[in-house]
């Protein structure tokens, strides 16, 4: 199953489950020094950022590669939803025909196939940025307990690429999401779409992981570039 399909599959429950993303977006908006009128949101999902913008704007362009998410995104005469993949350079060629006051990406760029190329394409849009990218320390204890390597890049890798393309601030923030039980935790992982379509454990191994997981919460680490 492709990652885009994974997010589309759980699109209807994504907003209610994704408490961490809402905290990330709140943090992103707090970093602004203005109220941009022409906004680009890469990996817009079902519209969490759009719903959080509390000022009038001229145009909001949301891009996502999961049709199920775009169907749920707010629509209006000044909101444009674009089906596209930020791993595809032609998307940025099309986006570059417009001007943006700010480029956002909340909790999406960790899935970039080539983050170097994506950063290069974002830089070519010639607009201020606020990017939030989950790092390899997300689900750290879970991965260690299961003896799995993270699918994500480390904060150090992201920072190195950021310095190559952006003269920007870099900040790492850690979050915890508490659960009443490990079973509820695993349900969250499955239904929120954050597993990246990864299914590498057998049923027996999954049951073992659930019995051995040492924490009552999941760890998230997010790199903010602004």
C-alpha cells in the first residue's frame, strides 16, 4: 500500500486523531511575523492549517497527494486544492507560476523521497517558509523495543539540508501523546495514517511488542524551520 493510499484510507478519522499535528500547526502560526495573504500549504491533508488561519487572505493553495484528504479540505472561492506530489518536480514548475507570501508544510515533508530536491524546489519559490518535519526520534521507544530502524531522517540530517538552502531558524520540539492502554496506542498509529504504510511485524511480533512496550505514551520529535 502506498503512503498516499494509507492517508486516504484513514482520512475521515484523521482530524480527530491527530492531536500532535494540531499542536504543530499552533506552533507554526505562532512563528509568523505577519498575516500572509497568499499562502501555499504543501501536504495540506484535510485542511488543518487552513482551518487554523484566523485572518482573511487572498488565496490559500493546498497541495496533497491523497485524494481522500483533499475531499475533506475546506473549499471556497479563495481556496484552491491541488492534487499533486511534492516529490514530482513538475508540481513545483506549476506552483512557480504564482507568487506566495508564505510557504507552509505541516507534518508532511518527512515523506519526501529526496528532501534535498524538495528543499531546492521550495527555495525556488522565493517565499518565506515555516516547515515542520517529523524526525527519526518520533516513536523512538517503539522502534527500539521492536528493533526497527526509523523510516524518518534525523534532526541532524534535516538541519544539514536546511543550512544548504535556507538562511533560517532551526528548532527541535518534542511532544508526548498519552494513552490509556498500549492497545489504544496501536489503534491510534493505525488509524491516524502516521505509520507510513509500514507493515513489517507479524501478528505474533505485534503482540510481543504490545506486551513489552515500556511507556504509556508515544514520542514525537519535530524539526521546525522558519
